[in-house]
């Protein structure tokens, strides 16, 4: 079984050394042309301001019982890389939290993403809302690698395993148990930029569902 995908944002970093990618509610054909049947627009609350103590007022993000995102390799021993990986995980969680809340009005989504990644996140969430679906189970994110570019941005390349995650009808509670396939594995390549609050916001993404390097 595969969950919905984020819409692919075909935005490459200025540095040719880094391939940037993201989740999405669409896909690409053999020519690389983006295919998406959903479009969306929404006003998302901008990033929070620092608190009086000088720390960032991060929005609280929670997922309901029965739905888990597991992020492997969070602690690399490098504080800067760990900060990037943490904000990457919170970006993913922020979108899923909005799906379960059933609303496009999400402070967390706007906190952890901007530009094309924010547009793609809104489309991704709206796809679930329009179809009347949520999801259950566990999505595993693994082989997470951080690379820093000369302009100060970061790229996080990683895989996801959706073999234990299933679409669920929001009203009836029925779970779609369609058998898993190679498309249950997705390669992501995301670009992040650190804002004035020190938060690593995802700015662009491209995904490759069924990528060979993510297969078991």
C-alpha cells in the first residue's frame, strides 16, 4: 500500500552539486513533466517570533494514536546536521498533523516550509482533505544524509518505507489494504534554508517513487 505523494517541485539549487527534491501529490511522466490533478491555495501562518528568552517559539505538533512517522539516523554527532534533520522531520510531521486536523490553516506547516515546498505541502494536505482520507500505521524514513552547499543551504536526501502505512477513510474508518509494491518506497531530496530564527525551513523538494536505491 502507498500513501499519497507530495506534489513534485522541480526547483534545483544553484549549486549543481546538490539535487533537491520533495514530496508531492502528483508525479512525473517519462519526460519529467509534472502531473498533478490537484491545486490549492491557503493562507498559512508565518514563522513564529522568538520568545522573550531568545529561543524559538516552535509550534506543538502531535499525531494521533495509530499513526507514526519514524525517523532513523537523527543523531549524527554533528550538532548542525542534527538540527537540519530535526527540522526536516518536523516539516514532515507538520503536514501529517494538518491532515489529521482536517484543516489547511496550519501554523506548523508555514513554520517549517516556504516557497515551492510550502505550495507543495498545501497541495499535499488538500489532496487528503478532498478525498476524505487520513492514514494509519507507520511510515519509516531512513538513509537520511545531510549535505551543506556553499550558499549556506542544506540538502537532506532520504528514503521512506510506506509498507506499513495505509490510507483510511475519514468518515467510515475503512482501511485500504491494497498490497505493497516497489512504489511503497520513495526517494526524497529536499533543500532547506535557515531563517533568522535559526529554523531550517524546507524550500523545495523532488521525489522519486519506486526508486531502486530505496528498495530492500
